[in-house]
C-alpha cells in the first residue's frame, strides 16, 4: 500500500471507526462501528486475563506527592503529565495528575493490601483511559494524548523467580491474544535506554505496517523490587520476617486496533478478523421483480438460523443496487458475504465471498449443516489472514552484515533489519543516530561467532532495528 498514512486516515473516517474532529488535538470519539471492534477485541483479552487475574478500577487522579515518590518513573513521564490545579474556582493545595499510567496510583494501595506470603501472588488488571501530553505529531490510534483503551496488568510476587515466570506467562498471553487477531509480531528485549522507567528490563511486541515502519503493540516489564522499596510493599514470610515483594506490569493500548486495521487492510478498505468484526456475515439478497418476496423470506430464514448460534449477522434488504452493497460491506471489512437470488434458491445453492481474498464460491445449501459450513468458512478466513500476515512479516525481516547494507535496506525497502551487535549502549545509540532508526532490541544471543556491524568487536546479541512510529 503505497500511501498507507493517507489510506489509514481515510478508512478511519469512511468505515466510521472514530471521529477525529473532537476539539482537542490528539483526542477522538469512538463511533459505533469502531466501538464494536474495540469491544470484541477487549472481550478476547478479558477472557485470557480472567483465567488468573482479577479486574479492578482505580481512580483517574494521582496526588502529586505520590507521583513524585518514584523519581525514575516520573522522569520518564515528566514532560507528558497533565495536571489538575483547580477544583472549581478554588486552587488545590496539592496538584493532581491525570494518570499517564497507574503504578503510582496502585502501589500505595498495594502497600495496604499485601500482608502475608499467603496473600501472594496477586494479579490485577484494569482497562482505562490514560493521558499523556504527546509533543510529537499525533496520529489517530497510534500516537494520541488520551489513550482510551489502556490495559494494564500489575502482579505481586514473593520472589524474583515468581516475577520472572510471570513475565514469561504474560508473553505467552500476548502471543495468544495477537494470534487471535491474526496480527504477526517480533518479540525483543528493549535496550537499556529504552526500557520502562523503573523496570529491570522490558520485553516488547512490535508488528510491521504496510509503509515499512514498526508499531509497538505490547510491552511486559519486570519491575524487580524498584517500586516495592519506593512504596514500602512488604510481606511477612513464614518465619515472621518482612521482605520486599517483586513485581511485574504489562500493557496494551489503542494501538492494538490500529494494528488490526493496518496489518490486514487493503485497497478495498478494512479486512477484519471474524472474532472482532461488528458484522461477521452479511446476507445480500439478489432481487428481481419476480420472486422478490420469496428471496427475502429465504434470506430471513438463513439470518434467523445463523443468529441462533450468536453469530453477528446482518441482512441487507435495502432498496439499492447489489453492487453498492458489495462495495460498502467490503470497505467495512465484513469477513463473509452470502449472496442469494431466485436461481440459487431453485438450485439449492448459495454464493459466498470471503473478504480476505474476495474469492467467490458457489456452495450447496443444506439447512442442517449451514452453521457448520459458515463457521468453517470463518475459521478458514482467520487462518488465511494469519498465514498471509506472518508471511509478509517474515519476508520483511532482512539480515545485514554492514552498516552500509543496513542503510540501503532501510532506505529502499523499510521493514525490520536483523544484525549482530556487541551490546554496548554507546554503540547501539550510534547506530540509531547514523541510520536514523530505532533499535527495537535484543532478539536472542548470537548463535555463532560474529562481529558487531558497527564497531567490529565480538558480537553478543542478535538485534533488530527499524523505522518506528
């Protein structure tokens, strides 16, 4: 897609995902269609988290002194905090921050909740809005000032092993989540200078958009005991001693919706995975003057049958040309279209069109197997979308041996560059500055003896870099 940025903005408007005309820069309104995509996406996420997490809801406002307790953390967000200074006409004695994230809102409460080793581990999450005064160029769903879909999970453990295992579990949870959305990803450990403020280390998920830039879509942070010391979160051991807890946190944002739209969309518009599509199946009657009511009655019967299985079905019986309906539903990304006309009823057939490849098939119509047939088609669409997206990502990860080769690949093709790195911060930052890219992070240890592409010293890491959002 040659002009992805232009396409992305146009499809958000044309498919009625969000309205960006809200009179504050970097904030938008979710329209009904977009809100449904968001809702079904979050349903998948909640189902995964609810297996062993508890959902909570913390206040939006954070007292200035609590935010200031964690100097490292605040330093990471100090340029981005929105402040409430007045209550009505009265100036507040203490400024209140709109949460940029919730560590400093939650952890004073964890100090009150955690008592004994028998309380742990504790695993909480919330899905809320957060606010960051984004000073760079804002982009809908990608770089915003109000993150309306911010999922943050926070866990508390007795030891470092528990926290380490939770990081691994969180990575697996995110993999399941993105797999359900058919969104491909690379997983890296962020370099020291790009980790979450206060974390021991950060693991990140990135996907690749059609313009060759990567989008960070999820992060997992091992916090160690940094915040436990700051907020005095301790537990009583079996022997009666008091020890500081170990913590993790992991977050997602509106970018998950941006990735679904950007990764799967095409020149015809949206292409939505069945599990998050507001309409999964649209039925379009092919009407002529003769036999019109018979066709409509048959289509209503098909609609009713599919809805018995909680399938999201829409019968488009508007009095407009079928071609206009096809265009509209393809643009909106509906995974499957069923076309039924008088000849189809006579021959006991139905025509189905898969949105992901616009392939048209004529199938036998059997009422007793209709549900199975449609579910199989939807499953196949999801798998085909996933396979295609992963193939595109893998084809755009290219290994280089020199800085010059990296520069050429980034300039001509974009995508993700894989290379060997010595692991030193000065060398990594030099690469970022030279190539004008971001070092995504460490993918793995080098498998064989190799040299750093920048300084020529012994390489220790296999690393990825790319132009990023």
